[in-house]
C-alpha cells in the first residue's frame, strides 16, 4: 500500500527572511520583534526567589534566541510513510538502524490498523526509545478526499489506538494518505489535539511558518519532487534549498529498497544520511522530528525574549501558548570577559552550554522552568 502520486504542486520559493539579533551567526537569533505572547519581562513562576548572583564574567548581554535549535542555519525532518504495512519492514530493519547509528531522529507514519493487525508495537517502541517519533497516518490509509472515509475511524480511532499502545510519547503529528485533504479535515485534527500536520504544498517552510497544521514538504522521487528534473539528486537539492532560505524542509519517504511505492535504494539512503549528518556537524542543519521542530518554532514566538540581571537569565512569565510548546530554546549570550566555558544551572540542574567564539556562548533553556544562573569556569 503506497501513498501514490501527490497533489499540491505549489512551491514555497522565496521563503521569508530570518529574524536576526545583533552579532549573530548561522541562522541568527530572534530579536525583540520576533517574540510575542510571552508576557512581561520578569521572573518565572517557581524561579523568582533570592537576589541575583554577581557575574564573574563581567556584563552579560542577551543576544536573542536562535531561530533554529543549536543556532543551525536550517531545520530538516524526515518522515517515512506507511510504517507497519507489509512491504515496509525495511523501516524496522534498515531505515531506523541507519538513522540511530548516526544519531539522527526521524518520524514514521503508522497505518494504525496494520500496526494492530501485525502486532508490531514492540518494534515501534524501540523507535520511540531511540528518539524517533511515531506519527499517525490514519487507520486504513484511504484517500480522504476521493473515498470520503469515516473520520471518526481514520482520525479519532487511529489516534486513540496509537496513544494507548505508545504511552511513552504524545501523538501530536498527522500525515494524510496520498497527501489528500481538505481544510475541514485539517480543522478536525486540531479538535482531536494534534499540534502539527503535513498538509501544505511542496516547498520549504519559512522560519516563521504561520500554521503548524499546514506543513510544506517534498516527496521522493523524480517526478514527485519539485526539484526534478532540474536536479539529479532531489534529496540533496531540498536540503540545500532549506539551508539557502534558512527554513524547514520536510522530506516524505516510504521504504528503503523494498517493494513499497517509490522506494529509495539503500546506498542512496545511506549517502543522504551521511550528507545531512555532515551538514548538522557543520552547524548548518538541525535534524529532528516534526513535533520537536514545530514546538521549537512556536516556543520561540510565544515564550518571549529573556532578560539578564547580573548572572541570572530569566524568561517572561510563561503564557499558555508558551507552556503548550514548552521545549529548550537555544539562547545566545555574550560576556564582557572571556572564559573557557560557561556553566548554567536551572532549578539545580546543569544545562547544556556551548562556547561559540570568544565571549560568545549558547545555552539550552526551557523558558517554563524558572531562571538560570550563569558562572564562568
């Protein structure tokens, strides 16, 4: 059961420019104009006690929040459709091990009736344990427009069964079979509780894409991709386009060298993983699941811009939208005095920090968990 030809051929060429803070590099940092809904500056609930400690690195300046996690230039998500279907065991035996071996995370779209029928929940749980996301691809994989299926089964029931069998993760992202949908169907996803969906047109999502339920994408291979025939390697072309635009690319795959629709040869697949891994290592690409990217983009918008008092960094009191998208944001800071490393502590827990350059650091901060205290080493 393949996904077949794809509709929605419009390209999102010319995606919007990235908001940049002063002195930023790579994708830049979201400035004051790029944040909204975060409330007024001040201490966060649960983290306001005590006077701010003195800084041992001189004045600390908040540059802003990186547009993409890790201050990457662009974001990239791989989604393998039709997980659990009979011809696609390559997702368990080839795709997932290859991704995990490289430390890469992807999403797998489950045809939920097949998962139930074949009882492959343990295999899906392994994927979740390795950091991948299982997303919903309906109950039986009908064409939602041409076949007019019962949405209470294809959306509601499939979501419930997926959640019951994979309690380790939230079911947050939906992909329509054949990429066939209407706006009322997308609206129904929101009422069920979905926070994201692949339901846009073909192209790169701009950094401030407005609707997480209308994600743009590209499809492997050839005539199904907007990069064919201009580019012989449509996989590489889509990634390069995302980097050039500073946006988010969502790649639709199926199986790996199996009998599924538009299967990708193993050698091409592994070469692609090596290519994107090199881009990630170079700081050009953040590779993660669709829900992780979506939550980061809207946490960046709704959690506001942090402020600094001596050696304490605080986000505004979190709004409901900030809490709903809670995730660690990459905060860029500059110090007056240089230090080999900068430690950051939030509620007694050490945070991930990285020295980007002389007097310049990046800190991963969850805006909903209270203030952060900094100390030069």
